[in-house]
C-alpha cells in the first residue's frame, strides 16, 4: 500500500492534487499494489473533498489526522479491514483471602446494580494485566497483583457501534507494611464509593431474587472464583516468529502436564 501526505510537499495544492493522485494510482497499479492510502492532517482537510471525487473513502480518523483509502485492484474484492472493530475492557475480582472480602465500587453515574467490580478500558499498547492493575489503582487507590483471567464476555454494538471484549481478571491486594488491608479511596469525579464487602454479602447480592440486584454474569464468575486460581486462564509471555516484533503474552488454559 502507498501512502500520500498532502503536506509532505509544499508545492501540493488543489490544482495539482487530483492529477498527482491519479498518477500515484497508475504507478501503484504498475507496482502490483492493491490500494492507495492518503493521510490528511486536519489543517489540510480541504484535500478530503478532492480525494472523495477520485473515489477515496474514510477509513479512520485519530487525533489531528484522517486516513482515506481506495481499493484499486479491480479483479478482486476489497480486503481492507474495518478499523478498530473492538474495544478491550477489564474487570477486577480483587479478593483478600484472609478476611474473605471483595473490592467493590459504585460509580457516580450509570449504576445498574448497588455495587460493581472496578472496571475500565485498556489503553492502546497496554497489556491486560497492566490495564486491570491500573484501573483498580485509579478507581480505588488499592495496589494489586494480577493472578489470572476468570472469563471473557463478548458483546456487540457498544460505544461508537463497536464490539467489546471484556476480560474479568482475578487479582490479589497488596497489604500495607504492617500487614493490614488498605482502605479504598474512591476516584474523584468518577467513583462515589469504594469499599470491601464480605464475599458472602456480594454473592447474596448477585444471586438475589430481585431483578434489579441480581447479576447473571457475576453469578457465573463467582462460581469460577470458587474453583480456585489453579483453574484460571493463565498468562505466558512468548517470543514472536515475526522479525522485529516484541514478545507478547499468550492467555491459555492451565497445562495439565
């Protein structure tokens, strides 16, 4: 694929852009390319209409730049993938085994149940274990250690019409220097309350007969918690066969041998 930036050459202007674009397409076809891409900075947005006149369409926009593309291989259907089909969410089951308590929060807005797990979205380039530890710290002030993954929920048509992969993780809290369990501190502007609830109280809540309190997904998650951490999805960092690519984590069921 070939990328063209209108601001890469100071001589680029509206009168020459379309001709340059057509010449680029011709050269791309000669080289056996299948698509042409244009990256247009927001301050050069006047070129977007000209590109559209040449058959280009939006692919994605991020920050101060829009990316447009045109499939030029007339013998085959476009193989350009959609941009960002999924967002990645994390939820934290933080249980202190010695006191049999689970960390819970209540948000300032959009509370569908009395209490919920600390949750959030992974940032670009952030591993799952890093994301869930960060979210717990931000929402409650509690430092934790990632232990494993209890389950994955796959939901569609969420924010911006994207799909959502939500990883429910098991974590352990880090105790204070004196061995005591630290008190949660709600995140300002986001969290109304953060507290330790007894696991029995939380379990009664998610299994309630009240439709406004019961939580079917968390019923199953708590069943998985009861199985023990030995059954959780584990994390192993492995090297890549692709030259120059960094090692990355593989999440997998426990090995039996």
